[in-house]
C-alpha cells in the first residue's frame, strides 16, 4: 500500500520528480567524472614515467616531485659524472618545458640516442627520427586528438615545427623536441631539468643513489630511484589532490541536499490536505515520515542509475574525442561512494519536510485551503 502511494505521488508530479532525479544524476555524475579525471591523469603520468625505462632520477636541489615543475639549473656536465659511477649503463639528460597553450602539457627536450638507450627505441608508427632542428616527435594519442600526421606543421613556443614521426604512447611526454632546440628557445643552453639513469640492475638503485650523494657538490641533489618515485605519485603525496576531490564530493552532496529539500518541502505543502486525510484515517507520524523519506529514496535511486549511465557515456565520449585526456574507468568503490553520498544527501534533504509533515495536526490539515 505504501509503495503504491509513493509511486502515485511521484507520477502525479512528473516534472518535479524528473527535475529532482536529474539533479541527483548531476550529483553522481559530477563525483564519478571528477574522480575519473583526477585519477586518470595521475595514473597516466605514472605509466608514462615508468615507460621511459630509467632506474634513477637525478634533479637539482630543492626540486619538486611533480614532472615539469623543475626548471633547468643543472649543467649537462653532471651527466659526465653520473656515467662514471658503478652500475650505470646509460644517462639521458632531459629538458622539461611546461606549456599552457591549449592545455597544460610538459614538452620534453631530448637527446634522441641517449634517451632511447634507457628503455629501448621509440616504436615508430609512421615517420622516423629527427631530420632537422625544428622537427618534433609526437605520440599516437596526440596525433589522434589533433588529427595530425607526419609532415604537418605545429606551433610550439611561438615557432613552427614539422612532425617527423608518430610513436606509440607511454615514454614520458606527448611531444619531444631536440634538446638543443628547446635549450635555445628557453635560454637554457647547456642545461637540463633531470637526468634519467639506467642501471645494470634496478636492485642497485640504492647504491647508486648513495654514490651520487657522495660526489662533492652533489650532496643536496634530489636523487631517487624510479621505483620510489612512482610510489610517491599517489593522491596522498600529491599536494591538493585529496582536498580537491573531497571538495567536489562535498559540493555534489550539497546540490543533492538542496534539490531534494526544495522538492520535498514543496510537495509537503501542496499535500497538506492529503496528509490530514491520512492522519484522520489513523496514519501514524511514523507512517507519514516513511512515505516522504521513501519518496526521496526512490528519486535518489533513479538519479543514481541515470548518473552512472551518464558518467559512462561522457567518459566514453571524452576518451574517444580527446585521447590525450585520460579518464580512469569507473570503479565499484567510487560508484558505491557516489551512491552513498547521493542517498545521504537525499535523506538529509527530505528529513525536515518529512518531520514537518508528520507533525501536522489532522484538523488543521483538513481545513487547509
């Protein structure tokens, strides 16, 4: 009986019910898409760093663990010192340049031969190595997202470059320039942001880290194994990551609370006579309370289902049309958390209207115009 009454009440006001469900859908979709974006970018960055093939990273003193934040204060001569250390097989200097044109991106300036000695040659899908100083290598995600092909011209740092090759993604950056060219464009001749070091055995990373720090003048350099570096790329170690995600979740919950509160409060006011009739027929306060809260739960359930479907559809569209923007697949844990947030927000929003309805005096309710 109660379920039939709840459904009848929602169907009787279809537009209001639909708007409430869509608002909860927005709440759930906002949570899931923000999480998918944040974790997708983080995991994509980890995967690309791991794909470089280095075992140790050497950066100047005071460097940030975030790729692209460090400038280029290290001399390339540091690489000569590193090559002389035990267990070192290859050393590749890389110049990082953070750009904000179109989207936030870190461009790598590389010495191609030394860079390819770290984890093997690029997998060329089309084109080949640099033919001139103003050539650029791009990965397949960049090429797909920009509909680019070998021979096309692209503007980087206000200079025109020619795409000389498209390579498989996963080796650091999306775009790679010749190191000497990027050094000239950024006034960093003879400088590097980081040295990637390849060892004879990754197990020797600790010994190499200690060896680097024992070199006179390099005691304060930031030297870390790639394994440790990747382990630090977590939400807990990324400044502001968890705070941003929690803020978005809180904002989504407020949206759900306000919409359900407005919907249920208005519904209670419009159904004053109906509530009076129910109470005059013997309906208890608990019965009235359960009706209002159950309506909120039905709206929440519908909104959650629509939100999950919308999130999957949006994620699929984004990954298809913007390949460089990596969104993590929806996980059961975050779907459950989003559903709990939506339900809690809906119940909190419906609580006051439900209590107000339950407390109505049946005589006053029947006399209500």
